[in-house]
DNA sequence: CGAGCATCTCTTAGGAGATGCTCGGTGCCCTAAT
C-alpha cells in the first residue's frame, strides 16, 4: 500500500481529504509489519494512526490506555463515527458486563484496556485466543514516567506482549527524550533494531517561554498581576492540591475571572464538569495539579503558568505544550523560587527506600509495608519480583534515584539559566536547534512586542465574554 | 540545599532556647463480610 491508496482509505473511512503531518509514515510502517514508535505532538491525530492501520489489518486492535476517561473518550469517538465494534474493558463495568464483553472479544475491532487489566488471567486467556492485529500503547511515556515508582504494571507490558505471541506493536506519545524512548522499547521487549521510530518536532514556534524568579510569599501577588495582563483561557499548574484550591479562591475573590480547581481530590463528577466547562470556554482559568491535561485537546489555551516547577523538563514541556494548539501566540510562564527545588529534592529522597530498608527487604524476602511510601513499595516489589541481591537492589535504587535527581536538576537549570530556553528544551530532547523564532523566550528578548500580538486575542476574548458573541468574534479577531 | 509552627525543657512564673514536625503529586484494580 502506498500513500495515495492510504489517502483513499482515509477519505473512505474518516472523510478527511488529507493526512496531518507525521501520520502517514507510521501507518505505512505498521502496514509493512514493522513495530513502530511514533512521537507526535498532541493534537496531530495520534489515534487516527492506529484506527486506520487497524482497519487495514485483520484482527482486533488492543489499545493500552492510562486513564479510564481517555478510554471513554476514544470509545465514544469511535462510536460517533459509526464503529460499534469497540469497548473499554475496565473497572467501570460490572462483573457480568465484563464477562459478556470477554465472551465476545472476537467480534470487537478496537478494545481498550488499562495495563493493570493485562495482569488478569481471565482477560489474558481470552486475548490469547484472539487474532491480534495490533498492540497499541497509547501515551507510552507513562511507561517511563510511572512504571518504576507509581504504576508498576506498566513495566509488565513486555511480558504480556510476549504471552500474546509478540503481536505487531505501536507505541505513541507526544514527547519522548532518547532516554524515554529507550525505556519504552525495553519495557515492551522490543529491540531497537526491530523498531521503526518516527519523531515529530518538539519545537513550538508560537510559545514564548518565560521564567520569573518569585519568592514563595510573593507568588500570589505576581500571579494576580499576570492573569490580569494576559488573555485567557489559561492553565495554572501547582504541585499541591491545597494551594491549587487556595489560589482558585483568591482569583475568584480578586478578579472577575471564572476559575476552578482540578485535582485528584475532586469528585469524578466535578472533574468531568470542570473539564467540560473549560473546553466550552465557560471557565477562564483552571488551577490544577498534574492530574489535569492528558488527552485534553483545547485549541485556544493562551497561557500555561507554573506556580511550582515540575519535576522534569519532559513534564514541563508536556504541560506547556497544551497551550496554543491553534497556532496563535501563547505564553508559558514559570514561577521559580530556589526553595521549590530544594523542597522537591528532599521529597524525592524521602520517597526512596533507605539502604537499611532495602537490605531488610532482600534478606527477609518480604515487604515491610507499614512505613513504605508508594515509591518504596513499588521499588521494593520490583526488587523482590526480580529476585535482586542486596548489592544489585541498592545499585538499582541508587541508579533510579540519581536519574530522578538529574531530571530535577535539569529542570532547575532550565529555570535559572540565562541561556535560550528553547535551545535547552531542544537539546534535552536530543534535537538540533536551528531556527529561533522572532519571539523566543525571556532569555532571548523582551516579551513586550510579543504581547502586542496577544492583544487581539485578549480583546476578542473579553468581547466574547461581554456580549456572548461566541466563536464568531474570537475567530475573526484571531485571524 | 528551608521555614514556620507547635511543643518541650529548664527552672521557677515569663520567657528563652532547643527540638520536633510538617510541608507533594500522578490511577488502575473490586479483595473482604454482614
């Protein structure tokens, strides 16, 4: 199959006349039977890659997805397009529903599962009987980001894949450093030579990167100035749920902006409502923890502000990348206080098991559960499962901690540097950096001229809020 | 790699100084017994 024929299929199945950049090559690669890793910016239609390929291959497409809400969205989207042979197999189903679904797996075309579900014997037994066209790992960076200290079942994907007879595999994610790509391939038991890798661009020309040094006690005041000056909608990221709530309250008190907080303590209903309102432009600002954002595709986000710095540059880039999907100017603002970095470093070290605990665990061959942090628990479980010796275990933990520290230090460097922010990001992702946009970052030049470009967007948005003209007005002004 | 607050200690009644505690975020999965 060549590109022209693919276009015909695209038109036929989805009604699109052409592909978005970066979609064709991974599809062709899959259809040639090659395991494929594709890193594409979000919003470029990653799901179309497995959907179209899936239709052109015989058998069922299994999609490993990190979040229940993402599965729901994807199933809804497929059903909306008229595809009935799709379902999500997860804990939202009753036991009976699960059995019913499992019994007719062979009639499915697209089946969504969490990595945890693959640990279920009944599920695996059923999948083994099915002809698997394609094994897809969506948001594959979760393997690297969560596998070792949060959701360890992400590390077992390779074993599950093997148990399923090493089906043709596609891993997709928005951002992956060389290290993350390596983690993904290793976890999936894919040797680098046997995988076709496609990388999209990391650089986002329409984002202006800005860092502001702010003492913790001044953050709120500076924040209020910032959100009054910049056009909305925007996201403010926090590393504390309580602070996200507190600042939401402050914004409501001190401004006319419509704000809500979003984090794991909010009920499912609230989270759905808030996300929906934000997508519909019924909220100006979301104050969120890292719980917010995966799978969100809102084109007109004008700023992403970090009240605390994240743990790594990849997290930062992922969160900041949610701004300006429409291609219009937007800004990423990072509040930085040296104490934020030291605090995060200390927490990181606290999370990891001590040498004594490692030795105790290895020699007793069982977990000392009472005092374990989630990270300790995950790491120690891994050590026990893989039967590491005390020396190996200590080296393993130290290595992992050092990696995390290093990521944090690089984030700190990014925050503190006077060098070009864009360049640092590019290099971090292993990219050459060639062309600087006119308005680059706070190290390269003043934002004031860039702000001029914001003004139409801001005026359009406030107009829209005032007289409820909706999209027409804002679209006109954004052109 | 700090900072703010609460409690403790000493020694004798109001307070100084020391010590301890606390400060973080991501999500799957239905295991049990009335």
